[in-house]
């Protein structure tokens, strides 16, 4: 079983337990009383309109590939620093077994900042989409490698019904072709193969031309210096989802 398959199997079990703990009707009621989404895609477009690359700065404690990343982890302080340094949006990982994230991390960060936020998790059930909106998420992640076409469409339809922006994550031409059937506004190219955890930043160049010109293009994973960001931005990428390099201080948002 691949790393991604194992994560998704565990996530399916987690969602089943959550459904027992919090009924769908309760989540739907919470989602309907949330304040409107803050405009994730609009924030990226606003940065670009001011001739700046848009950063989606990630609050990330650990990962399956690197283990513990932040020993002194403070999601609120990290999110506030990202906002102060000019990030366009903030991403918070909420998966616990593999990333040591929690829903509480997301909730605490959201209460402390005004930037649009994406709940970064492995979505395998529409329940999670409604759960994300109930938490106040402005955007959710749909990982094409983790889903068949039927479930990807079901998740997409649910997200759009709740006015959530969607970041469609891809790693191959085949995944992009499947994704384009869902009429995405924003597509991420992930340089990390989630099935093996190997990273190849050359994928950014290889896959760029497979995306429509009017699609917002996000480069994800493996970015370790500002020169790479500036090069990819010049070549047409609109935004950059960066976690480990920001968390470790390898890249400083002040330098962008």
C-alpha cells in the first residue's frame, strides 16, 4: 500500500468516527451560521495585481517525509507572523496521525488573523467539506491522486454549494486532465509524489503548459529559496504553497 493509500484509509476511519460524534445536521447548521468566506482566490489575485507572487504560508508541525519540523510549535504566533510579513493566505494542516495537526490549530489561527485560510487535510468524504466550512475555512484541498472521478466531483459540488474556493492538487498530466473536467479556477502542481514522498521540482516546468492560461497556478512543495519563487512567478505561476521552508526559516517572507 502506498503512503497516500494508507493515509486515506486511516482518514476514512477517522471520518466514520467523527460522524458518530458530530451528526451531519449539526455541521450543516454550524456552516450556515458562519461568516462568509474571506475570498482565498481573490487574495491571490490581489497580490498578483500588485505585481507580487502570492504566498500561501503553511502552519505545519510535522510531515511523513521529514518527521517533526517545529519543536516549539505555536499555530497562533506562526499565523500572525505570516500575516504581518505579507502572506496572501494561510494554510493549516489538521491531519493528526501523519502531520500532528488538529482542528484546534486551525480554529485558533483563524481567530487570530484576518487572512483567508485553507484547511489542509485529506478529503475523502463530503462530510469533511461541510465540516471545513463549519470551522470557518475559506478554501479546501482536493487531491486528485487520492480520489476517483466520482468522489472528486462529489467533493467539488459540495464545496461549491458552500461557496468554498478549491485548490485542486495534481502531480501528473493524467491527474490534470481529470481535474480539468471539474472546471477548476485554481490548480496546484505538487512537486512531491504523495505515493512515494519523492520530490522533483522539475515537475513545475514539465506540467505548467498542461494548464489553461486562465487557471490560477499554484506551485506546491520542495521550494527552498526565493530565487525559485521569483523564477516560477516570472514563468507564470501565481502562488506558492510553502510550509517547511517557512517553518524552518529557510525562506523569509520579508524577502519576497
